[in-house]
C-alpha cells in the first residue's frame, strides 16, 4: 500500500513544497502566531510557501470585506484578502480602478502590498505602495500595529515589497484611481527588433500613461527581439461606447499538460503566430480593461500547460545607466543559454519607490517564463551574474532559484530592510521558504 | 425582496447577502458578534450603496434572542418578506463521536434551534400573507453515510422539516426553499480535503438567488451535486454499507 503523500502547496509556477493553507474569514485570529500569510498564490516562486519544517500558512482570501469607501475621495479600506478582481468588478462602473495593477487581477491586497506590485503605468504612477495610505499589521510579537507614511514609517516602508516578512497584513487603505470611462484607448505596433522596441517603449512614455509589450526571444539574428508594443490610456467619456464592457466566459485548462507539450518548436510556432497575427504594422482602437490589463486571466489555470514539473519566471530590471543595448545583451545571453520562453515581456520602469525592497528602478523590466528543467538553476545563476554586472536586480515575487550571495550583491538596500525586520521580529518568527533560502532564516 | 440573513457574516451567507444586495434587495444581517456584523454591514454598503442594510444580534444557541432579532429586522427593513438561514455548526464525525458536549450543541443548534427560529419566522410571514423561507440544509442529510452520521442526521431532520413546511404552507403563501450544498470551500470546510466538484460560495449564491426567485422547493448546489446525489440516493443499502463515503 502506498503511504499517503504529505499535502503540498505551490505558487503559480507549480513548484511544490510540503504545506497546508489554513483559511478563515477571521484573519486577525488566524495570523496569531502564524509563520506566514499568503493570498491568491499568484507569486511564481517560493515566497508564499512555508519554511521547511513548518506546514501551516495562513490564507487570507476569505478575509475579503470592504471596510470603508469614500466616493468623494476614492479612498478605500479593505481586508487583506480582497482581490483586485473584486475591486475592479465593483468599482469600475462607478468610475474607479485600481491605481496600479499587475498582469493578473487575481491578486489580493495583501499580495499587492507584500510584492509592491507594478503595472503598465509604472513610469507614470509608480508601484502599488505609492497609493497606500495605511496598513494594519499583525507583527511577530502578536501585537496589531497600524502604520502609514507618517506612523511607524520604517515599518511601513519595509512592508511595501517586504514579501510578508515584516508582519501579516490585515487591512489596507489606499487611494483608487478615478477613470473617465470603463474603456481603454489603445495603439499597438509591430517593432522589428529589440533595440527598436526599447526605443519605442521609452519614446511612448511621454504620451501614454500605460505601455507594455511582448518580444520574440527565439528568433535569431536580425529578427532577435522583434515584438509588439502596446500603448494605452483610459478613454474619455465622449470616446467611449455607451455600453459597459462585458466580461466573457472564462476558459480553463482542466489538467496538467504532459511536459513535452511545450518545446522549443511549439514555443517558436506560438511566437511566430503571435507576431504575425498582428499583420498590420499599427493598430488602434478601443479595448476592454480586462483584455488590456489581463490578457491571460481569460484562461484559468493557464500555468498547467507547463505540466507537472512546473516553470519559473525570471524577471529583472536593468537600469537606464546600463545603456540602450542592455536589453539586446540580455536577449543574447538568454539565447546563448538556450532559455526558451513563451512570453518575454519588456516594461518601462520609472524611479525607485518608497518600498525598502520594492523591485522597480528607473530602467526597463524584462520577464521570461521558462519550463523547469535540470538546467534551470544554471540559467538563473548565469542571468543573475549578467544582471549584477549591469547594475540591475531581480523580482522576488517571481524568484525560486536565486542564491543568497547573488541577492546580496544586487540589493544594497538589504541591510536597511534587515534592520527594520530585526526591530520588529528579532527572532525571525515570520518567515517563508524564500526567506530561508535568500536571507538565511532558520528552519 | 427585503431579506434577513442569519449567518450572513461568513461563507455562503456572506456570498448570498452580497448577491442579494447587488441584485437590489435590502438586507438585514443577523449574527452573534456585533463587531463582526458591523464590518459586514460596511462591506455591503460599500458594494451596493443603493440598498438598505443593517444588522442585529441573534444567536442560534439562545432562542430568546430570536424574537428581538426579528423585531429589529422588521423595524429596520419596514417588514421583511424573505428570511435565509445559513448559520450552522459543523464537526467531523470523529470530533462529534469523541465529544458529547459538542454533539449536543451541534444537534441543538443545527436542528432544534434552527427549527425554532424558522417557526418564529413562519408565524410572522404567514401573519402578513406569506413570504420566502430559505434554509441551508446539506447533501449530508440525504442518506445515512459513514463520514457524516451525526451532522447528517441533524441535516436530515432539517430537510424533512423544510419539505413538510413547504407542503403545508405553500398554498397560504409561504414558500420554503431547502438548499442542499455539496462540498463548498468555506471556513467550515477549510481543514478538509476538497473532493471533485467542490464549489465556491459565489456560485452557490447565484444558484440560490435564482431558486429564491423561482420558488424552487429544493436546490442542489453547485449544479453537479444534483447528479451526484441522484446516484447516491439510488445506491442500494448493501452498497452504502461497503463504500467509504
Ligand atoms: C499572470 C501573472 C502576471 C503578473 N504580472 C505582474 C505584474 O505585471 N507586476 C507585478 O508586480 N507582479 C505581477 N505578477 C505577480 C503578482 O502580482 C504578485 O506575485 C502578487 O504578490 C500576487 O498576489 P497574491 O495575493 O497571489 O499573493 P501570494 O502569491 O499568495 O503571496 C505573495 C507574497 O505576498 C505575501 N503576502 C500575501 N498576502 C499577505 C498578507 N496578507 N500579509 C503579509 N504578506 C502577504 C506572501 O507571504 C508572499 O510573500 C503576476 C503574476 C501572474 C500570475
Ligand atoms: N461548506 C460546505 O461544504 C457545506 C456543505 C453542505 C451544507 N453546508 C451548510 O451550509 C450552511 C452555510 O455553511 P458555510 O460553509 O457557509 O458556513 P460558515 O462559513 O462556517 O458560516 C457559518 C455562519 O453561521 C454563523 N453561525 C454559526 N453558529 C451560529 C450561532 N450559534 N448563532 C448565529 N450564527 C451562527 C457564523 O457566524 P459567526 O461569525 O458568529 O461564527 C457564520 O456566519 C450551513 O448550514 C452548513 O451546514 C455547508
């Protein structure tokens, strides 16, 4: 007879660790003594997974109440498990949208704070944390503390982008963005190569509050990094159709794909089709916010196409100081390493924000998805060496492979963060699989 | 509708209250924790600013609280026409077998006191020409099954009560809707391993709201459970004795 397998938990990359998510509407009670809190598990790596030796993680998703909303000011306070999906569904038709949103709406407020998420408007509006007015945290010694840019400001700063390590976020108060209509005006263009792509991305920043793009990282030579740049802004009331955008039915990937389904050939075919689907050089028109912000949310569980072994996303930011060719050098490196990717997304980043470990800095962010193989660790190590040399850093919400010494090399702000953590949690009671791996926390 | 929800602070009751308010109905929450009720009222107000929302204390463990709670709901809503009861206690078979005090509480809350509460509602609604009573029972009350002997017995009693009530009073205007959820991912089932067809509270709320409008006497929700239970109802006794569910 086979022994029962221990329960496991995984992030979006499907990398599994022994773990159990405990859920309750009463997040305050649930987090008492908890080692970590997770939200919707949309971080790819091991940041939402328990440290080795511990099974239970608090799950916030049932704590999803709006606690206050002021329609005059657009300030909203809600429990940490409230999702951006609910936020947009409830408030878009009333003229409000999340001030910053990642590429999926299935994230909680707690997750948005802990990752200090960025969106297509980073060059204009910064990270999510720039719009947060106050946080209620359960800190390691069991106390409940309210912090803000003026009350316990160091705790506040360390919590933005602090991957849940400074305390359990119970409530978030933040400023919604007022939007003139529930529609997006977009313009997209085909760009022949990666240098032209980066130039076009930077040039678009002045006129467009939101930009994003996809590039093909499999084609070589002169086609290297050909891509599609998409620019958007909220439609003014007079430009928008009279009817509200409709949300279509969602498709779901019902089971794990066999691991051979994604191979360099099928990825190449996907990239080819995706590029040439955009056969006009330039397109423009109206789009629903769902199609614009969350193209992948239409397919639930799309991560299952990677099969049982799962995948990782490598996301780094390269500073402007690294020069115009930095993205091409990254692509060359990736091609040389043989890291085939389905999606390679390059985004524009504005200046570094308030969060002590917040990811973006002035430059560009590059993200590539990679199916896990025996070579993944080596590829990540090599890319990290490149990123360190260019003066960049990686995004902890996506990471599962970076080595602690590399993280330290790319993160001069780490000591400031650790000092705050030492003050509020000297015994490092709150920890995760990621903090054990990267910060040397005990198990 | 002007709906009262006992148990609306959590789980399926929370989802149902939100669905009712979003659909334009006034909602009055009943529950045992005042502070928690206040937070849920704020939630409903922020989500659906145009409907009337309020709350009053009511504890299924204390029947003395039922009358004042219904008075408060009547006053707050200007006379309610619909009452949903989602509140209940759960315990696994192992817990209930091991703890007689817990068992007594569960049998009392989930059956006796729930019926007393429904009776208080019945007299009120009938005195003004009828209305809707929506009672959350469970698929656990459908057959005697090994993993839910005790909880299932309480729910079986509740199901029988709902059926009888509906037969007796529908003609007089009181429509009774018996909701039989399958496995739904709420705090109640948080520690348990989810079977196939496990549902979300939001799905349940959509199904229940539709059934309330149609006046359906019985709702299996989420929908696949209707088929699952149709099969389980037909299984001969000797098969039920062997299987583990
Ligand atoms: C398709 C897709 C696209 C994405 N696009 C972007 C993007 O464009 N920009 C971007 O910035 N990110 C992006 N992400 C990443 C995602 O936004 C972050 O990982 C986010 O943190 C996920 O939120 P979550 O609620 O799922 O949190 P989880 O993944 O569950 O947790 C993430 C981290 O937050 C911590 N945490 C969660 N809740 C709490 C709480 N209540 N208290 C304390 N700590 C908590 C966890 O401990 C963990 O460290 C994307 C992810 C996906 C799957
Ligand atoms: N979840 C399932 O899989 C499932 C399956 C079949 C049937 N059901 C039935 O469906 C109904 C709803 O279940 P759920 O999963 O949504 O439950 P839940 O999440 O546990 O919520 C139960 C609600 O009942 C309230 N409550 C409990 N005891 C109470 C009391 N003595 N007085 C007043 N209120 C009380 C709770 O309020 P507090 O905040 O005060 O605790 C809470 O709001 C229940 O009748 C349950 O038996 C559930």
